[in-house]
C-alpha cells in the first residue's frame, strides 16, 4: 500500500515528540512535514527540539526542516496531526481545515463544536461517521482530554452490556508530562508534593464524558450529548510526581436495577474488544482493557505501556457503599490520551475511507 503523507503541528512539544516516536516506521503514514512556532522554524528538527523522551530521536526526523504552521508549507499532506499549544491551535487548525486538510487535533479549542467528533479511538469511532469525505472538504477531528480518555474506556463496555450509568465520580492523579514542556511543571513544585488543581481539567472531564458517550443525530450531522439528567459526572484532578500515565479512582452507579454483579462487571471489561481492533487498525490494542487482579495494581511505571500504551489498565474492581462499583484506572496520557489516540484515529479514518 502507498503510504499516506502526514504532517505534525507543534512537533517540538510533549505531544509532538510522542507523534514523532509513534510515526517512526508506521505502515500507513510517512511523516514528511513538521511545524512549530517562529522560534523553531527554519531549523533542522534535531536543532529545534529539546528532546525529552526516553527513546532516542528517530533518524528519519532529525534533518526535517521545521516550518511555521501555515497550510502553504504542508501541501500534499493527507493528514495533519496537531499537538499545538491551545493558545494558538484554534485559529491555525481552522486555517488548515479551510484549506482542505484533514486535521486530527489534541487541543481543546474545537472539542465543543457539535459537528466536530470528539474521539477516544478505543471507545467511539462510530462518531467519525458524521465527517464529510476528505476529498470533498477539510475537517477537524478532536482527541479528548487525556484523563477523560482513561475515564470513558471502562465505561463503554459497561454501558453497552448493562445500560446507562447515571452517576460517576473520578479523582485523578495526573502525570507531569500532561502539563507539556513549555514551561512544564517546575521540579520545585512537584517533588515531594501533590498539586490539587489543574486549571480547566475538571470541567473538561465532566463535559467531554457526555459528548463521548453521546450519540449521532438522526440526520448524521452532529453529536448529541448525554444530558445532565442522564448522567451526573464529578471530577477532582491532582498533579502528582509521575512522568507518564494518569491514574484515576472512579466510582459509578448504573441506572438499571438490580445492578450487575461484580463478576459480570469484570467479565464485561475483560471481554471488550474495541471497534478499531475489529477494523484491523495497526495500533489498536489487542486487549483493550487489562483487568488486573493484584490488589496493588495498576501502577503507572509497571502498567502504562500495556499494548504499547494503547491499552487501559483497570484494577481493584469492587463494590462501593455510596454508588455501585469503584475501581482504579490507568491510561498512558501521551499515547492513548494524546498522540497515540491521534494516530489510531487516523488509522480508523483510513479504514473508513475518510482520508
Ligand atoms: N501533554 C499531554 O498529555 C496532552 C496535551 N494535550 C494538548 O496538546 C497540545 C500540546 O500540548 P503539549 O505538547 O503538552 O504542549 P507543549 O507546550 O509541550 O508544546 C507546544 C507546541 O506548540 C508550539 N507552539 C507554541 N506557540 C506556537 C505558535 N505561536 N505557533 C505555532 N506553534 C506554536 C510549540 O513550538 P515551539 O517549540 O517552537 O515553541 C510546541 O511545538 C495542547 O493543546 C494540550 O492541551 C492533550 C492531551 C494530553
Ligand atoms: N490537562 C491535561 C493535558 C491537557 O493538555 O489536556 P487538554 O488536551 O484537555 O488541554 C493534563 O494536565 O494532564
């Protein structure tokens, strides 16, 4: 198969660097174009980037000249991935869309537009069906907030099997890579410490969950959100001294009575196979949800790379005296919560003939 040509906007950042790693020798995409701010443009990528990944910078990217994020420099791209700073992403991504590009964005700016799919690719790729074909028109697909990705992954099979969840609580412990690299979280703030506030995060989690678990409108033009009456979501977000991997303690209640048994809940989680895997997408996790029975798991350092970071780990599934069940969820924030999600979404777009 001839590979599709890809570009990355915000290529020097935390998410951008992860895109470079994940697109190295990708069977479907050839990464040819890199964009960042004026500070980086005109330089070779290896000179522009402050590389912070534990894997080495792949050779193919070293000599690519970074350009400004202007559609004129990205001619010929079949798909453009964006890891742009949210202060600039809104306008730049719109200009790429208006110039006919298929844009897969990590930023929050377009997530709330009703005709923009908000996708966690192990949960709701059916929402891509509202998009026009790329050869007719440009479009934007948004990747969800990273902690929301981990939250909704176990909810999907439970709702599919047992019906609506009407109350949901999550308390997060989020990795520092989630705050980006410019400037990032200072060591003095996070070492020997926990910061019980991440600006805007709780509102994003509470709102985005309702869109991701929502449905396609009858005329296939937009996504209908779950209403506040259908599901109440409460999020509390904390930054902890972990490099990668967001951990969340969640509790939930089913609307239907009697609620399923704990064994039925575990079985539904373990048996879930995401649609991206059924479509044969290269990066889709073989095991979408890894159900861990040891009482001290999941742990970020030990479990975040399951299925190369595309799988989500769930442990400590047990009854909850307030709601029905509680559990601990771990997801890799820059893989299934960001760049990896973008790539898996693009693989789904390809499988659905949308690019
Ligand atoms: N980190 C994570 O886990 C997640 C991040 N996101 C979202 O992804 C996006 C990127 O986040 P992250 O990688 O953490 O951020 P970083 O701060 O690490 O990177 C920001 C990128 O944007 C570029 N940039 C900054 N200003 C401009 C400009 N004026 N014009 C063009 N490019 C510019 C930077 O280029 P330069 O180096 O030249 O300054 C850099 O490449 C954000 O919107 C964030 O909210 C979403 C989910 C998870
Ligand atoms: N706020 C997330 C990362 C992020 O940038 O989220 P969003 O894409 O929703 O802005 C974190 O701090 O871990």
